[in-house]
C-alpha cells in the first residue's frame, strides 16, 4: 500500500495523505474535540479541490483524531472562541473571511464527484456536520452525538442547514434547528443525517479496509460494498415515538405559537422541549424559524449565500458574543439575551439578518 504525503496541504491540525487509492484526512485537535480552525478549513478546501481531479485518488475518507482516553470526537464545530476573540475589530474581518472559507468548503464537498466517507465515532456538531453531511457516506457508531446547537449561542444552524434540515422527514428538521437537540445514531439515521451504522469496535477495521481496497471498477459501488461488510442494523429511533407531538407543535405559523402548542400539550416530551427552547436566544429562534421555513426550498448555493448574510450579521450582534461568553468563555450558562423575550423580537430585527452585509455578499471563486 502506497502512503504519499500531500504537503504543503498538511499541518499539525489537519493530516492529509494518500493511502493507496484513498485520500485520507484526519482532523487533528483531539484535546479540543477537533474543532475547526481557519488552517483546517483552508486545508480541507485546498485538498479536496486538488483531489477532485487527481486520477490517483478514487475516494476520500475523513475522520477525527482520537484522544488519549480512547474517546474519538469527530468534530465539535468551528472554533467560535477565535471569533469571540476578534470581537473588538469593528469590521469583523476575521469572521467575514472565516465564514466565506467555511461555506466554500461546504459547497466544494456538496459538489465533490467522488465518494467521500466520514467516519463519525463520536461528537459531531456545527462545523463538523458541515464537513461531513454533504459527502456521500456518513458512517456513525453508537458513540455518535449529533447536534446543531447554534440557537444556544445566539447564532443559527448554518454550514448548509438551510438546505439539509428541511429535507429531514416532516417537521423534524425545524425541531432540530430550533432546539439544538442532541441525538444518537438511531435518530441521525432515521432523519437521514447519517447513512450507515457501524459499531465503534469495527470503525478502525472499516477504516483500514477502505484504504486497502482496489477501486479499479466503480468507486461508489465499491465503497458501498466495503461499508456493507461492517454495517449493522441501528436500534429503533427514540424520536420516532414523538413524531405526532413534533408535527403538531412545529407546524405552527410562528415561534410564539410553537411555545403555546407545547404548553397546551403538557406531555413530558413537550415540557422538556419547551424548557430547551426557553434557554435559547429569542432573536436566534425567530431568525432560525424564518430560515428553515421561508427559505427551505433554496438551491444549495443560494442557501449558502443566505447563510453568509446571516452569519456576518450575527457577528455584529449582542447575542452571539453573549452566548459564546456564557457557554464557552465564562461557562456560567446564564446568557443575558437582548431582547430577553420572544414578543420583543420584532419583524424588523429579523429582517436585518437576511439583508446583504456591509462587506457584501459572498462569492464562491
């Protein structure tokens, strides 16, 4: 088996090599759950662009480096602490560039012409979802923890969530986007967010098999066959039991009405869901509701352009920095949202997030 380094695309944070006919990528910040830095985003983008036309690369495998304790986080998102630390820049130049590069990566992966396998044997959130979900194969184990928790930090579900969450069954995507609910492999496969279940004990063997396989024939069918040798039937999805409660509440015409329907329901699931929602930024809830309802039929590229507008505006808002402070910096879990109540979030406030930012709309080239 041939192992070929692809420097200068490598860094300490992202390991990129060719192993046989496979482009092998490892997110390498395990002590901080492999969260994405600009170096990692730029490296992934440059590597995928090079490999998409490299005839020696037939498929790509992406994984997260394991920690010393054996836990294997895939990627817990983008490094929002870096964004927080740039808050004193009146132009938010770092954020403007970071989101543009991250969303270019998401589109590159969405259009990638070769099999792209993500081995998700641990936590996958936010930017980690964006680095995997747009690929052809998302293999998950029983250790997978999936979430889009952005409304809890004054942000919104991005990295293409405008496109992929509305494509979940029924109202489950809106439920996931507003609540930031954390789900396991069974629910992720049920919602179409993952493609295969492979027990954690077999992930390493699957990884080796993918890298050692001959892809001389049809690479996609070959990947399917290799994964099938390791895949198992996932357990029953817990969320499926709450389909009717979610449909009833999240089909409401406004966030306020969602709250009202959950209150009226009164079931343990509805009560817990309402508790989750009350902890989120009211402004983010209304922005996300519009994003995932009014704009749910956008093309992928249109969705990414919309999210870029929203992301830049968030980085000029109080709630984003307050959310990061409360969850990541001070960790007091007590954000002071502005405004603090849903009824105080006006339509004009929400409208502003969907307008072109002062820095202009993003381009993809």
